[in-house]
C-alpha cells in the first residue's frame, strides 16, 4: 500500500495532494483547493509571484485605450527585465541553472518567475532576503517551489503552437528570451563577473535599500527605472 501511495503522489490519481501544485508550484483554486498543497521546506527552485508585468497586458493611455508596441519593443522590454533579474540573483546568491517566466494570464501564474539555483542553500537564502525587497514599486513575494523539472510543468501544446486554452491554460506557458541573451547568460564560456549588455545598461539594477544614494542620477536613467522597475 505504501509503495502504491508513493507511486501516485502528485499525479492525477492522488486524491489527497494537488497534482497541479506539485507540478507547477501554483494552483488556480489557491487556498480553496480541496487537495493539499505541500510546500517544500527545501528546494533548489524559488518562485517570485507575479513579478513580470507584460506591457501588452498593462499599458494603457489616459483615455484607457491600449498602447501599441511592436514585437521588437516587447521582446526588448522582456529581455531587459530577464537579464536584470538573472544577473542580480546570480551575483547575490550563486549560480543559476535555469530561470523561467510565465506568460500565462491566470492570476495564479501570470508573471511568475521561477529560478532554479545550483544549491538548496542558495535558494533558501534568496527566499529569505527577497521577501524584504521591492521591485517596480511592489513588494517581492518569494517562496520555495516544488518545481524541479520544467518539462513536466510546461504545456506541450503551447510549445507546438497548438494550445486551445490560451493564456488561461493551467500549465506553464514560458516566455522565451532572445537567442543572443540566452547565449550570454547560459553560454559555456560566460564569465562569472559579466559586463552588462546594451539592454541592461539602459536599466541598471538597484537595491531598494540603496535607492536614496542615487537620487542625483540623470533624467534618462530615472525614466528607465520608472519604465522597467528596479529592485
């Protein structure tokens, strides 16, 4: 019996534990879910809830009409966000094996950022410290995540361009970064102390607790901070 229960743990056959929470670290039912959400006490992966704000979902003019952005502008905005978060966390907490951002629209997944560190100790320290940080004028909400294999968490139909549920799919729709940025961040020859790309130089990372030291920065950098949001 024990072997059977262990074999079905976190699967659809498990009537006690939530399979969605086990696979993606989030559940659309939240605290109202009829099954248990087993939050890990140790993990290599952390999740920062709703951290990424897609400009296509957020941007509106004063008269409430939608602001139009080209695909290139949206990708540049996302690459800047991704690179800043990646470098900030890796510099502070150690090597990152994988980082992913959800492009879903459901409240439990929208803008979630998942970061898998090389060690559980680094992930634990990141969660402890990030919950005292702010980004884009909002407090960061970080927690350890049960997700270790993103292949199981992702929507395979979305990857093939065939998902019929759209942004409200309950599996992860991961937003890709540009090839150049992927090579820079994950390339075999990357240096531990990297210089920032042209994208990141437009929007430098700043700790919330150090903001008062930088009030004298020029207007161009101030506009960049307002647009992209900083730690």
